[in-house]
């Protein structure tokens, strides 16, 4: 039961952080949202920052684990990248509110928790860089700067949280297909 | 002289919004930063939101004007796009603090000013979409979804504010060249 209440608190925090921003959200706001006294809320969390760090870590770990699984599978680099684009866009669009908190609000963390998040996102960038380097090595991709290419692709994919409409008709797989076509073959005729 | 003081206020606000976030910055903080009494500050600005809206509008207008100039020039779509990538990345990296406020904090504006910013950024997206459509029409670019392509390119370019180091060795033109190569020809061999 305790963990269900914790999940309820996390969900309320995500909603508040997304709507009002992390700084403008108070622990009292979160307590009110889940119908607890502020004192009781502290049985579940040690504070607002702890909450944001926890949900950011959990989300990024999901990205990293899924990317590691894709990387270790037996497929061409091109197929892995298609899968990675689908995975990333599915996670970003599945819960836009969480993505927004992750991508917009996690910079509000203090120095030490910020560092924890940075290490996790750096790992994710490394995994994408490795995939691109693998494709170059295998002769599937043109030689280039895999890290910069990874930054460009992740930038394009992350930015989706800013314009994606959850009630829109464009599914994440449709975006993944269009982006794969763009990144594989470019726009030039 | 009054306009110099206004510029000083804008600059102080950009620094504070970037460091502490818009919500956590008070009018008192801004007054302190420029050595004015809060009452005197109100001779220059009508409030914090007015300040953020003003600087966002000015920045986006710069992007729009430069993009309109590029679009109306007599060049191939490919050359226009190279120029547009350079322009966008130069503006983003020239003042990363301002870019951060623009891209991260302007979502903190209330509904009406938010709408003003949205109209200006929608215009910018339209200009990019028009450039891509022009290239398809001219047979330079492959048929596709110019709006989605514009969103991908702008996402990749905007995201640079998150990782660009002002003291780094990578100049904005180097990023523009790498991105142009990626978007024109793709990664596939």
C-alpha cells in the first residue's frame, strides 16, 4: 500500500511540476493534491528535490535499459537505429507530462542531484554514439562524427515533447518512420 | 539614457531567469541586480512578465526577419537552407543565456503573452516549412512532409542550447556544417 501511495505522490508531483514548474510547486501543493497533511507526506518523501530526482532517475534508467537491450541485439546497425528511434519517441510521447518534467524541469535540481541526472543522460548519449560508431565500422553508415550525429538525432526526438499533441492523430511510430527516413537518407534528391 | 537602463534591466533579467528560473526570480531580485529601488524599476517595466515577453518577442523577431531575408534571396533551396542553419545556430550559440531563457523559460508566461510568443514561433516554423516545400517543388529535395522535416531540423538545432559550451572549441559554423551534411545526405552509406 505504501508504494501505491508513493506512486500517487509521484504522479501528483509530475502534474504539478509540469503545470506550475518545479520552483513554483511547494511541498504543500503536493500534499494537498494527494490529500495528506504535509507532515504525513514526509513519511513517503524526504522533500521536493528528492521527488524530482527520483522520477528523473527512474525515467532515464528506462531509456538506458531499453537502449542497452537494443544495442546488444543481433541486428544491423540500421535496424537497431530504427528500433531506437521508435523506442525513444514512444517513451517521449507515451507520457508527455513526464517527458516535459524530465526535459524541462530537471535542470532546476541542485548541483549534486543535477550531476546524477547528467551522468545518466551522458550514458544515454554514449549508447547512441556507440550505435552510430558501430554502423560506421560495419560500413552501413558514412564516416562522420557519431557524437554530433547522436546529439542532432536526440535533439530532434526530444523536441517532440514541445509540439506533440497527445490527442493528435500522429502516432509516435509515424514520427519515428519520418525521422528514420530523414536521418538515413537526408532530404536531397 | 533611459533606453540604456532598460537594456541593463533586460540583461539582468536574462541572467536571473537563466540562473534561477523565471518563477523563482522576483522583481526585487531584478531591482537589486541593477541597483534600483523596486518603485523606480517600475518606471522602466510594467512587471516581470512584461520583461520576459518583451525579450522573447525581440529575439524571435530577429529569427523571423533573418529567415525572411534568406527566403527572399535568389539562391537554390539548398544554399538557402545552409544559410538558414548557420543563421539559426549562430543566434542560438551567440548568447546561450538568452537562448536558454527563450527556449526554456518562455513557457512560464501566462496564457495571453504565451499566445503572442506562439504566433511568432509558429511563423518561424512556417518559414522553414516554406523553404523545404520550395526545395521539393524545385526538385532539389525529395518529396516528403516539409513541416515534420522542419520540426526535426529545428529540434536538433534548438537542442544545441542544452549542450553548447560557450568556451568550447566548436564554433556554431562547425555545427551548421555537420548538421547540413546530416540533413542533406543522411547517415546511410
